[in-house]
């Protein structure tokens, strides 16, 4: 006899949590996400259908395959994944599980999803992020993005959190997670460290100016 799993018929879509990397199209007109595991090569939008990452023709999710979108039941479990080094710049997604799904102990594997909310972590400096900036990696046609504060953008391609939500569409909410505020309440040791950093930068600029002076005005006009 063939064992049949019980079927669920929820009155509303189940909610799940996952992490993903935000991405921006090369022309800056679209925004989406890319997974952190098997589906990392296939960026997806806010409302998307899953397909088999192995190129098989069955519908996702298939019981004998591990294709389909994945999420966990508990927000805390998803947040814990952000602690690993390779996932520090990922964002936390709250999703609606749509279509066919398979339930397992920690979450779901499913056919279709809607990303409702993306929570962006702090900038690498620890300050609350105000933008998503070029992370230095990407996929064909897509730039990977990472949380950034205004002070750390340094001319990189970036979008504000509100602009990312607008480009992604489908009613996506993008919110800034916890992080430190501007350095207004620093103690003596923190202020001393900031002063040392500023002095080091000033020394570097003075060195560059001195080198330009040694080369003379004609060196900079050669082409």
C-alpha cells in the first residue's frame, strides 16, 4: 500500500521566515532577492513561482526532490542564520506560503510565495542601515546588495530602503532592523578611536598631496 500524507486546507496562507540577499538589476529598474543555498543562482521577485533547480520537469515541490522555496516556522530560527559570516549581509524575509507545500519539522517547502516584509540588518559599521549598496558580488544581470548607512556608501551604486521596496513592487515593506544610532553618545575611548581614525586618514591625504607636489603640475597633464 502507498502511504498518503494528510492534506491541509488552511483558511489563509501560512506564514514563514527565511533569509535572502537583496539584488538590483544591472539597469537599476528592478529589485528582488536571491537565496542563500540551492536557489542562489536564480533571483526571484516579491511574488514568484518555484522551479526545480536541477532542471527536472516535475512540479515543485516534489517529494523525491529538494526543489521549491524553503522557509522555517519560527522567526528566531531564521534570525539565527544571520549569525554566520557568509550570511551577515542577508536580510530577513517574512513570506506567505502559497500553492502546494510540504510541511516538515522546522518549516515548509513550497511552490509559490509572496514576500511581505524584508528586514534589513545594520551596516557593517554597526549603524542602522538607511540604504542597500553594491556588495561587490552579483549574478548575471544582477548586483548583490548589502545594508549600508549614509556615511559608508562611498560612491557605490545604492538604493534607499523605500526605493528598493518601490522597485520590487507587490506591496513589499522594507524596514531597518536594529543597529546603533549616529555616534552622539560615544564615550572617551570610542571618541579617542574615532580621532585616531580621522588622524590616520588625514595623514594619508597629506602623503598623497606631497607626492603630487613632487611630481609637479606637468605630470598630471600627460595623457
